[in-house]
């Protein structure tokens, strides 16, 4: 899957990380792959950008000042279950990964990212999963309408 979705609009990715160098390397790589990338330097700003820009996918660190990644994850999940969130974190603590998945993260990538291609693969898998979930939901709604019309 390329960075363009079915509507031929560019996929928007929000990366939330307190490390400028990490945000920059992710942005440069993903923009070269055709994605539009927005950045937030902490969780508080990340939630604000999420609400204002409606990205298609979120990359989020766990350990950040002000508002941590688990709080960001919980805030986004209060609003939607459909947006893929991939945790990109250097903590390496199994409990953090488990809690992130419990709160609704779709994947977990360890920093430092050794292979940006692996990150892009995780992004594309998450976007494809989100597309399939959306199509399945729309199909289910169509079936329910047909059943309602016939009964």
C-alpha cells in the first residue's frame, strides 16, 4: 500500500515524541515515502494536534514530559477506536508494552529505530487493517439495512 489511500489523498501521520531528532528522522523518512507528517513535542500538544488535524495514524512515544504516551493513548481512545496508534518507545519495559496494547495500541516499535523500513511496514499493516475494519463495518451496516428493508 502506498501513502495514497483510496480517495487519492495523502495519508496523514502524527508523530508525538519529545526527542526532536527522532521526530525529524521519522518525518524525513516518511515524507520521502509520500506520507504527510505532523509533529508534536509532547503528549499535551499531541492530543491537541490530533483533535485539530485528524491524522490517519499516530506514532507515539511513552516517556514524555507533561503528558505521557499512555495518557495520550487513553485520550485518543476515548474519542475513537478506529485510528491506528503505534507506540515507538525506547523503554523496553514489557509492562509498558502490555499496558499500551491493553489501552488500544496496534503495534509497538522499539527505539532507536534501526530500520525505518520496518516502521513503514508496521504503518502500512496498520493502515491496511484500519481500511479492512472500516470496509467490514460498512458492509455490516449495508447488510443490516437490507435485512431491515425486507422484514
